[in-house]
């Protein structure tokens, strides 16, 4: 385990000599971390529990992740909580996930606010159940002026759908003459995404052994570093985040250059 020493220096110190962890360089943290919270179902099934128990345990892992990111000084965290494809799941499971989202907001909002976290939901939010929309609106309103961790929750989110809606916005601007074809560039396109105003993710974390993006932040992840682990999301702890960051810090990001 690592004891992070935030106040006396820039390096985290290992607690035990036999710690497998090296220090984390706090001056080279990923600015934006994106997480695909995968493996809830398999975690539950392997324990002979209903899949919903996996989602509930996943909610606890999410709480710990947000706390750790805040403590570390990570600027932006984006988590994939419900994709545009997840509606294909049994209606009970979808209902449970929506219920869990509302419960999470009800239980955690005051604490998130106290810690200065700014909550933002990204995705096609108007298609979510009313109770979920209401909980998200309340969280966004209450925390909008906070200056700590920017915490984005992707809900009814699909990367392709996000790109298509950006394309429609731009086509409309071209149609009305507000924008010339030559003015369409990466900055304009990024501005039309749900993540407008945020830098792209530096590090994408996917537990559960899968090694794909699954329609998550397709445009934004062009140069993100990818880190995977076989740990299932409900078992994802602070140590896994630190391991991912430590690995990220060893990467040589060239962005196509030399
Ligand atoms: C993917 O695992 C996970 C989800 C579709 C839901 C993620 C939700 C949570 C972590 C709950 C907490 C979130 C909020 C915002 C309260 P899976 O079910 O696809 O797992 P599997 O691949 O093992 O079946």
C-alpha cells in the first residue's frame, strides 16, 4: 500500500518495505482519467449472487475511486455508467441501474459537494427516467461552481451517437450560414461533443479483462493511454488506480511524433 504524502513533497511514499508499488510522481498525473466500470455481472455470478448485487458493489468501488481521485488531485474523472447499448439488458436490470443512480446521488451528493466535486452527466439524458434526470439536474446545479474534481458520469452515452449529434449541430450551422465548410476543424467538432470544454482523457482504465473501448469517448480517446486489468470492477481499489497511474507514468506519449 502507498501512503500518499500530499503536503510535504511531490512523491508518494511506500508504507511497507515489501510494497510492490513504486512511488507515484504527483507532478506527472494524468489530467483526465476515464474509466469503463466493467465486470459487475461476472463478479456477482462468480459469487452466486444476482447481477444486481454486482452493480451495488460496483457503486462502492465508484465511491472509492472518486475519493481517491480527489485526494490525488486528479482534475477530471469520467466514468461509463450506462451505454446506449445497455437498454438491451433485461428490464429489471436496467431499472435497478437507474434506481442505483438515484440512490447514489441521494446518498453521496452532500459529500461530493463538501469535497468540492463538480458533477456533470454526459449522454442523451432526456431519454433517462424522470427520477434519474431530476437527481442529475440537482447534482449539476448544486455543484456547478465547485472547483475540485470534475466528475463526469456517462449515462445513455454512446460515442457514435455523440459524434452524430455533433455532426448534426455543425451541419445545421453550415446550413444557416453561421459556419463555412472551411471553418470545420477539430476545435469546432470537440466543442459540439458532450465533453465540450474538457481536455481529452490521458488514461483510459478498463477492468475485467476486456480490451476494447465499447463505444466510449471514441473521438476523445484518439491519443489516450489504455490500461487494462483482469480485476472485476467491484474489486477495483485505490491500489489498482495507483498501479494504472504508475504504468501511465512510464509511457512515452509521442502523439504520432518521434
Ligand atoms: C458493466 O458491467 C457495468 C455497467 C453496465 C454498470 C455500471 C454501474 C455501476 C458501477 C453502478 C454504479 C454507478 C452509478 C452511477 C451509481 P457488466 O454488468 O457489463 O459486467 P459483466 O460484463 O461482467 O456482465
